[in-house]
């Protein structure tokens, strides 16, 4: 790749972490043998190249090395092994207010900060009005920055950084600060800078921010690159991994929460129950089994968009012919309701149950887009009594689906375009 702007080869970075380092001269003299430390490895054998004009996002858990990597790219740190090469001027937003003097005014700090980025006084003079206008701090620009809020700090720092005309712009989570309107303005400006050929490297825990601007995503785990590729697939794999770890942490706590007044645990009745399931109700009528089946009738929790799915719920009761209604919901992992259905609609006659049986719901085509979803199920009486209700009983994964649709679900549809002349249709194209 000849047009690269960033070239990172076999980079390693570690820091000394002292166990009982002396703070005073006396402590250092008396306890010279007690300055124990460990070399904590942050980055291990990291290699990648970024071509001119590409926007790359870095994701990963806290402590995986994202910020350290940005500091290596900005030359704040040096690697212990390997090489980091960056072509051209670098502008960075790594730490909020870095380089600002608290007792100087916003105007004075613009000059100081822009000088650090390599601009001459004449260049700063020519861009000063644009920087102040973008920051929207005209009424405060001559006040000491120690009087600024964190959002005002971010506005000023961002306004300076994007007016440096750098070849590479580094951003570390700073865009999470500030009001929604200014965040939108920042991203619009980033897109303009990107179109001008600037290479952007951004660290963020906001996947929507990453998806909206990045051409490529690099997932760091334990100081190594775990995956490097298109944003949405890499992002989905990262979120899946985080969710799997969270579920594993919760698994040991789940059984107590699932035992209702009846003493019946869903764990005894349903395989692969989700550890965050919650159960309530009188349990006069209760679930004995809840399963999702694929088109072959086999239990399944991983589907593709458009798959056939069957929900099977076993029930039991000691009541004599209770009248009930069954219901189900699919809820996205951000608690957004995506779809719900009941056995009977309002005004319908409710069925009378025997002492045991099952109810089945067949979905011909599962029209959920890729993501994680929870299944909720419930049983209600004729007067609205809550007999049994289990939220998050199962988690399903809808896998990658190549589409330009967005949101939790997809609708079967057709687009049509017509050309008109003198009020008559001349041409019709269906898509």
C-alpha cells in the first residue's frame, strides 16, 4: 500500500506499575529493595496501515490499549518495540482541555493550542474568527477557561483541532461531551474534513457514532488486534462478545430470581434460559416449557432474517377450566419493544384450558434485522389477572443480513418510480 498515511509495525508498549514505590528521599534510601514493580503489557505486536482519507475507528473494553495507541500515533508516547510512522501534520483531541492554561482566556488558548499543532501566528490570525464562530463561544472567548464547563472546553478544543488542516486527525472519546446539537455539528464537520482527504482515527464507545463516519473498524482485545474490517460486522461481533461475557457473569445469580411463589423454576423447565430472566404472577396457571423451533422443528436461538420460527409454550394448572390469554413479545437488547402478539384479541372469547397442554405460535418469516433480542411470554386471566409472566426468558440472535434497511425490523416492499409528461405516465420502473 503506497498511499498510506499511518504505518504501525509490530508495536509493543508496556508500563512499569510500582507496588510500593517510595515517595520521599528518606523512603527511597531506607527501602531501596522494596521498589517492586511489574511490567504491564498494554500493546502486543500491533500492526496495521491506514491509507490517505480513510476514517478508522478503534473499539474494545476499557484498558485494551485504544488510548495508548492514539498517544503513540500523536507522538506523546514512544513504543518499547516496533515502529509508528505518520506522514504529515497530526491534530489530536485526546484529553479534554490538554494544552489549555486555566488562567488564560479562550482567545489566548487558541493561539497556544494552535501553535502546539504547528501553526504560525499569521495562520492562526487568519483562522481565528472561524475557530471562535464554530465553537459558539463568542460571548465567553475572553473569559479565563477555568470558568468554562466541560462542554465549553470540548467546543473550543474541537474548533481548534479541525482548523489546523492536518493530514491526520486523532479523536479519543471527546465527542461524547457536549449537547446533542453540537455533537451533530461536529460530525457534519468531520464528514466535510473526511471528504477533503483528511485521515481520521477515532476511539468511541458509541457504536452509532462509529457506524456513521467510519470506513473501517479495528477491535482491540488484551492489547492485540482481534478483528479488522467493515464497521458493522466487526461492531456486531464485538457487541456479541461483550454480551456473552455479561451473561456468563449473571448466570450464577439467575436461579433464585426465576423461582416464583409456586416454587417452580423456569430453569427446570426450559433449556438455555437467559440469566437475566424475571418471573412474576400468581402461578395458578404457569409455564412448563418455552422453546423456539427452527423450520425443521429443532430448538434454536440463532436465526437469519426471514427464517420460519415456531414458539412452543407448555402450560399446566390445578384450576378447573380457567379462561386465559397467552402473549409474547420480542424486545431488543436496548429494551426497545419490536413486536408483540396475543392469542386472543380484545373482545374475543378466551379458551378454557385443561390441566396441561401447550400453545403454539408459528411465524412464517421472522422479519427482524440483525441483532440481539429477548423473548417475553405471559399468561393472563379473563379479568386481566397475571398468572405467569417471564421476561427475557430466551435471547435470540438474528445474524448478518445484507441490506440497506435500518432499525429493528424489515418490511416486504417495492419501490416504484414514474415519469410524467402532460399528466400521463410515460415510464414506470419497479425496484
